[in-house]
C-alpha cells in the first residue's frame, strides 16, 4: 500500500538509491512515524533541513565534513521515501506535499554547488571567484530543474493532462537524437547535479584535497561541473522540445 508498483515504473521519478536500498529501509522509518502526530509534510520539511545542513557542512574544510554531507543527503533520501509512505498510509497525499517535496530537492540541489564554491575558496572568510563559479553552476542547475517543471505548467495552461513519466514519452522523436540520448547513458555526467551523486563527487574531491594538501580536487571538480551543467541545460531543453512531453 505504501509502495505501489507505480513508484518503480516511473522513468525519472525514482532515484537508483530508492530501487537499490532506500525502499527496503524506509518502511521501518515510516513505522516509527505513523504512531506519532508528525505529518507527511513535516517529514518533507525535514528533508529540506537535511539538504541544507548537507550544503552547510560542505562549506567546511576537510574530509569529515564532506563525508557528513554524503550522510545527510542519504538521510534526506530516506525521509523522501518515508514522507510519501506516510501520506499514502494516512490518505493525506496532497498537492501541497508534492510542492514541498519538489522545493526540498530544488533548494538542496541549488545550494550544493554554492557550498562547493565556498569550499573551493577556502571557507566563509575568503569568499571570492570560486564561490562565483559555484553560483553560476547553481543557476544552471536551477535552469535544468525549471525546464522539467515548466513542462507541467505549460500542459496545465493549455488544458492538457499530466505528462506520463515513461521512456517512450521522454525519448526524442528524431532518430539521431534518440541515438545520442542512448549514448549518454554510458556517460551520465548529467547525474552529477543530483544531490546523492554531487555529494559523492565532492567527497572524492575532498579525498584528493587531503592527499595533495590543498584544494586541487575541489577546484578541478567545480571547473568541470560548469561546462557539464551548461551542456546538460541545453541538452535537456532540446530533449524536451523534441520529445512528446509537450504534445
């Protein structure tokens, strides 16, 4: 009841951690929440707190704060599974809950690149050009998320039903673009901007920093993320315009 088959049938709605292990653990967390008066929306609010706490930790130097950011995003993903399970069990699934859920992810995924920029500058007392670079990446990440969200806005404004989250609908109609899209499955750099993958990359960069004794790893990662974000933003827009999502 709390984990209907439709959860796992979505093309982009279920993160790989959900399929791999989060959905195995989340029912235990949900069982702890259900006897309490904690609402599904309150659980969603906790996901935002965890995400922002992860970004705050990432601004601090060293490997341990980066590891803490990875852990907090895992907590966020676990609570993200549980909030929907609580809502389905109590039959309190709502438009507001969906809105808050999306906001939690968008804010977290925008805050993380900014945090990485602050880290690359050496911390809060030396904010400069690297933080600006982090802000640029954050703007591009927000653009990517907006491109997806506006699909639903455009369909609603034109009186169309919700778009189906399936591979067939998301795939470009042109043969060449379909082949390009399939090729990117083997080099999924666009996933670097999802909170789980982002914090894992930041942790790896922190390990490089520890080995080199400076901020080389973090700065190289940040520089690489900018063109990847730009390509992802343009590619995602083209994919939407050439797919069936707006038809």
